[in-house]
C-alpha cells in the first residue's frame, strides 16, 4: 500500500467513464491521489502539465489508442522513465508484446482484483523510487568524480566489453564514446593515441608488463584530448584473473592531476628560480655549478665563475623607487642572458646566468680553452652593462664589479669557487668599482682584513675613534689663511687608518651617512670653539658624498647643526666630487639650489677627473672648483699637466668661479699656479692635514711669519728662462702630524 504521508499521484486514462470513476474511487480509498483523462490527447496534456508518479492506461480507446498514447508520453521530456501500467481486457501474447513495444512498464488484465492492482502499482512505484535513488546516486557519484577528477573504467576481456564512467570519457577527451561498448584488444590499444609522445613508450611498456604478469600498476602520463587541450593523469590498473590463470577483467582508475602538477611546478619554480628575473636562484645555480664542475673534471677542462655585483644600486632605489630598481634588475638579467645566448651560440658551451639575491648575479662559464678567456668575457659583460637604460623617464648608466674564480685553480667545488669569486668581487669594488678582479691567493688575507675593518668601523662612532684633520687653504695674494678643508681620519688602536682603507667600506655599508652628519656637526662645533677662543671666522670645507644630497632630510639637518653651533652659513662649504655630482644631477640640483640660497658654499672636488661639461657647470649653483691634486702633483714648466691646469683655470674664470689648487708640494708648482691666475692653494708645501689643536697653532704661527706678498710681478705667462723662485721668501709650515690627503 502507498504510504499515507506521501500519497503518490496516479493518472487514470480510460474512455469508459464508469470503469474510470470506479478505479479512481478504489485507488483514492487506498491512499492514492488520482487524476483522470478520458482520451489519449487529454492524457498527454495532463502529463505535460505535471508529470504524475504513475500512469494507468487503457489499451483500447477510440481515436488515439493506448499503445500510441504510450509512445507519445514516452517521447515527452522527463517521461522517459515514468511507470506506465497498461490496462487491457485482452489477455493475449500479441497485446502484451504491443504494450511493451509501445514503452509500457508493465501490463495488467482488467478485473475486479483491486488488491492485486494496488500491489502491482505499489511494486512499480517502489521500483521507480529505487531507480530514482540509483540515478541520484549515480549523479552524485559522477559529480564527485568530476570534482575529484577521477574516472573509473573496466574492460571485460572475455566478452570484449569496455565500460567507462562519464568522467573517464571526459578525461580522455572522447565524449563521443558511450558509457559501455564492445572493444577488442587492438581497439583498447588505440586509446594510447591520446598519450603525449614522450610518454608513449613508457606507458606501453608498463601496461604490457602488467597485462602479462598480472597484479597492479600505477603511473602518470600526459594526454591530449580531441579538442587539443592537454592534461596530466594518474592511471591505476589492476588485472583480474580466473582460476585457470587467464585474464578476465582489467579495472582502472583515471585521476586528473593537472592542477596538482601545475602547483608542483609552481612550487619548483619558486624554490629554484628568481620570481623577478626568471633566472636560476642561488640554490639552483649552486647545483648547476656543481654539475658543471663534475663535467669539467671528466673532460679535464677549465671552467670559471663570475659574481657580478651592481655598483650603487641602493642609490637607484633611493632616487627612483623600488619599482625602478626592479626594472633595472630585470634589464641586467636580460642583458646577461642575451650575452650568454650569444656566447653559447658561437662556442657551443653551456654557460649559465643566475641571480644570487639583491643586486648580485652569477655567471658560470664552461668549456674554456684557458683561464685568460674569462678576462675577455668579463670585459664584454662590463661593456654590456654600461649601455644606458631608461628608468623613470631618465637615462641612467649602470656599472658592475665582477669577481672571477676559476676551476681547478681556485677550488674543486661550488662553495670554494663562490667564496673566491666573492672575495675577488669585493676587491674589485674596493679598487674603484666598474672593473673585474681575478681571484688571487693574497686576496683572502685582504678580505679577512677588510672584514675586520668593517666590523670595527661599525663601532667607530660610539668609541669616538673618528677625528677631523684640517688642511689650510692659502690666498697667495694676501699670504693669508682664508679657509680650511676638514678631512676625516679614523684612529684605530693608536694608529690612523687611511681614508682610502675605510671610506669605501663606509659607503658600501651605509655608514657614510651617519659619518657625514657627524663630520658636519664636529667641524662646526670646532669652528665655534675657535671663534670663542678669539680666532676670526674661517670658511671650512667638509667632504660630503653625493648620496647625502639625495636624502630628503639633509637640508634640514644642516640648518639644525648651523643653528645649534651659532655658525654663519657662509662659514660652511660642502665639497662634492665631480663624479658623484654628475651621476645624479637631476635629483641633487634642487637640494644644491636650496643650500646655496641659505649662504652655504658649494665646491666641486677633484675637478678634471670626472665627465662634467661646460653646459652642466653653468647649471650648477657652485662657488668653487678644486683642481685635482693629480694634475698639480706633476705640474712643471712645459709639462702636459701645465696645459690642462691652465685650461681649468681659464674655464673657472669664464664662469666667475673661485679656483683652488689641491696638492701643492713645491715652490715651482705654486709659482706656475700664480702665473696662470690661481691664488688659492692647499697642499704639503704649506701644511699637511693636522689635528684641530695643531691647526690652531699653525694659524697663529703663519700669521706671525708671513706678510702679504706682491704677486703681480709673477702673474701672466710663466717665465721659461728664469730659474729664480719668485716665491722663495714664503715660509711654509710643515706640521709633523697627520696623513697625506
């Protein structure tokens, strides 16, 4: 009987009104909801309007009979599996066959056995529920398989029948295949055509072995679907055998692992490749370097390692932002890769480039004929990196310092070669950057000494080990001290460390910024002490690296120090080297303008050693040019430097700039400088750089000994014939303390 709480809906179709009403009454009494139709057309319309749970259909009706009505109901969407119980008074084989042929689920001979009819209806409804539940289960299973990317298949070897789930045929890209179909051994083998070519031989061997020996197997392979898309699947197969040992069935599970493989590949890329440049990272590069070393050992050949470190990369980040810095790193990686491609194409060697981190790259060179090949390659890389690059709308030129180590001379493993190349790279940086250095055994000791210096330098400020020395600047027209240059020294363990030994370290570590701020503060504090002691105000020049002028708070910092020590801005002069000034001119120019607006003087140090032009100098708010000591040191009558110095002096005069000559060591140099119109000088001829106390004594002694000199007699073209030293009456003061500037 039907359950009271579900009351299935029964559609009764019969042209006999009396018989239809009686059937409806009996069924309603027994727990069914009944709807009625008296002809085939009305029955079809009722099913279309709302599909009943079961249909009772009279076979013999005028017009559209029960058989045709059954066929048309079956053709309606959603009625394919609707239970249809054909009612007939004809208990003959032909009627029964016609009923089933029309699509009837079952038939029932009309009679007064209502209990039997009810049980038959209950049976059909129960079968329908079971089928619906099974269909729902299969839908859920198919959905689960689709979500999990798992398909199931079975090959009945005995009956040559292949059965596959919906997800299975989707995965192999054969939606044209039915769920179950006949398939021979050869036809099963044809499915292998979907395999990636690289996997075919391996998969065929595994499948053949499993079918021959039995048991189970699991493997992964790539598939190309009929639509051209690709996927990676994991295939598990198991062979079922009967008692005589022959193969009866092969069961298989197909699992889509494309996303897993893609994730694994992404993890592999992140673990082994640099995300910014796409180059091998340090981890992978070291592995590849180890392989290259083993290959070189086998072939008894040479290999080399270069560590390429960009010069002044921090300034790019500070000036243009990290996005520009990333763009530069990408461009450097691209240029190194292009160079590698060109070299590999020409030589057939398997060179490699990687990014070790930060602004540091590595280049592995293989199959070298000799170690000297690395020299040529390093020069080529430096030339490639020096080509201009546009960053943030501005053309920039970058350079690098390269350290080179060689196999087997400098080591037999990746760690040794990387350590030696790193030491050589640091030496290249210490030697002025934009160069390369081959590793030499003596560099190891130098590297250790540099490391010791770096560690000690970090504590130099807190230990008060930094001191300022002062070198006087003399105006020869008045024979008077008119200024001084303040020079930093590092007193470490009772000895003075030369600036060349620690300034570059301070620049590399960033200590140069607090050192520069300390220098300005210390110098102005000393100037205030001299003024308070009765000395007349003096203009003091302080060397400041170019990076300070690019810092946003530099102007404010200088003004605060001036106010704190009550020093007139005109008594402070900031020196910046020609090279660093021209490197980032656009970013430093606004700060330079602001400084000069307050009265602070600006001078270009080491003039003549850089690459500034007259047009650039006209734009700069500078007061003074300082002729580099390298020109003055070799200045003699008729020398090449005489023409250079004369040209610099003439240019400075045309720009209305003061000109100071550095490194004056002889009376002849002083005389020649005066003859060409340079009256401001500093150098050993007058005094070495000395501590503050010695400088104060020098000021007193110089004022007492030296009266103003008449330089008009020696101005003009130099006297090439007279051997007389026209300035021999000047009394230079040679201080014992200090170090050479």
